């Protein structure tokens, strides 16, 4: 027979256990966070560079661990850096500005994703908006000059046709590149000067990559901007791909007997000019991109001044070989390398593309126009010594810088439009667009 005392003892054990598991069960069925979006209203229309006003209320039955906002495309991929707030409090009222800074956005419908996380459950609520693309416009030529005191200075032409200083380097000069989609200028030395990324909108330094002064006196070998990466070749034997924030997304190691020069992405591959460490030979190295696994080596090629893709597997190379201009074609699929055109007693100083199959080439004393479809190289204008070139696609004009003078020419007529005097000798010229 069970006594009252034994029943009481049993209950004293069961009740706490029941309350413990009841509490755990109650915790497991915690309600997910609630989100109430106030603005922007559904279907509101915006343009690139507009600023969104985001207002929303977040609440949870326990604790809000984080909230986040992202603007996504039709594939639910973010097109702007997400906004995130950790431990916002509970409840939390959001009142924030979210600028549309991606100038490459196409016109269409986008979704704002509002997310709340309480550590156990995540709630997502979406709000559709319309965004109109930014028409492509030319902003300004951006030149790089260098004087005898090793002062390297970048300038942009302002609305009053005066050169406005952008930034400067003390030391040596290697190359410059423009990233129009994110409005950044890249300016680099080879061994004495850092690589700078300059924000053209906010007029400030975005980030830098320090130069390392080594006994052999070389560090950076080439910089190439190919959306969305800045490809930087290092004499030490690798190529890094940097994003717009200066973060290295990948590193490609080249074989030890080479150091890398100019690069060109081609479909799922990257083609890199490789120079022998103990010879003057140049080869083409093909690597899987962005993984960097080595695929193929094409030896004994003329050192390229410029590399331009014709399609996803063929590449045009403009280079110099024993005092002659050489234009070659490389087919990645067949690993076929052939010479298309040679011009004796001349050298390429610079190359710029008109479109995918037409180019301008700067020689010793003249500028050529090359057509791939006709495989023709004809004189465009004479009287230019080793000019720096840039082609403006909207107005169809060629910028040719020689010494301290930039001359503009109409294409295809070849008529000189005007001359622009520069503060010092021009060593680099780029064209800045709004996207």
C-alpha cells in the first residue's frame, strides 16, 4: 500500500521535472519576429543615385539579435552592400537612409529585403520598388602627369575646362586605371610608390596597397581593371584580384621561373603575360579563373602592350618584337597562336579599343587604325611621338596625349577637334563615365 508520504515525495520530484520540460517546450515554440514596413511604399519609382528612406518596426516576443536590409535583383542577389544592425533592442523602429550607389543597375523591379533574427527564428519581408537605369554619360578625361622631380599627379578636367588636381604620388609611376562603375581611380608606382584607389565622388582616398621596397627594386608589375576586379601583378610571382573595397578575393600563383605582367580574363580563364626571371623571354600562361589552376603555357610570344578579347575564347595581342609592331591572335580552345599583322621599323607605345574589333595603335610618330575583320592597319594621323591614347565612345572622339598636349580627333574622319594643354607631361590618360 502506497502511503501519502511516498506520494508527496513522488510529486515533489515530478512537478519540477514537468515545469522544466514545460519551460523548455515553451521556449522552443517561440514566435518568430514581426516586421512592419512603413516606407518605401510598394512600387515606388527611383533612379540610380537616389536615396531610399527606410522606416520599419521590428518586434519579437523575446529578443532581437539582429536586423538587416538588402536590395536584391530578380535572382535574389544583392546589388548594394547590405545594412546590418546587431542587438538593436526590442522593439526597434528603423529610420535610415539607403543610397542607391550602384551605377550599373538596369531598369526594372527590385526587392528590398527586411530581415529580423531572434537567434532561433528568422523573418524576411520583401517590398518591391522600381529603379530606372542611369543613362551612360561621359564625365571627364583623367590624366596622370610626371615632372622631373618624380612628382606623379592625377588631374580631371572640370566644367570650366581647367585641370583640377585629384591626387598625387611621390616616387615612380607604373600605370593608372579607371573604374567608372564605382567611380574609382587606380594609380600605381612600381617599387617606390603605393597603389592608390581614389574615390572620385567623395574626393578622398578609398584604400591603398603599400609598395614593398625589396632588394631587386620591383614590386608591382601591372594593374588592369576588369569589372568587378582590379587585377594586380606582383614581381614576387602572383596576381591578386581586388574588389572595390580593396579586399583580395583571389590570388593566382604563377610558375616559379616567371613573374606576371598584363592580364586579361577570358570566359572561365585568365591569360597572363609571363616573363622569365633569368631571360628576356615572354610566354602566355592560361589559368582557370578565379581558382588559379594552371592550364596551358604558350612560349616565345612578343611581349604584349595590350590584350583584348574578341569573344569568350579568342584574344588579340598587340606587342613589339625586334623593332616591329606585331598583332597576334590566340585561341584558348585550340591553343592556336598566329601572327596577323607586322609593321617593321616601328613600336607600339599604347593601344585603345574603339569597339570589340577595331583599335587605335600609337607608334613612334603616328597613330594607326586597326580593323580585325579586314586585318588592315592604316594610318590615322601623323606627327605624334609615342602618344597615350583613349577613345571616348559616346562622342566618338580619340584623345591623343603627347608631351603636355592632348589633341582630340573625330572618328572616322580623323579631323582634329581641339587641343588641350596639360600641367605637365602626360604619362597616362583614362576616361571617366558615370557608369
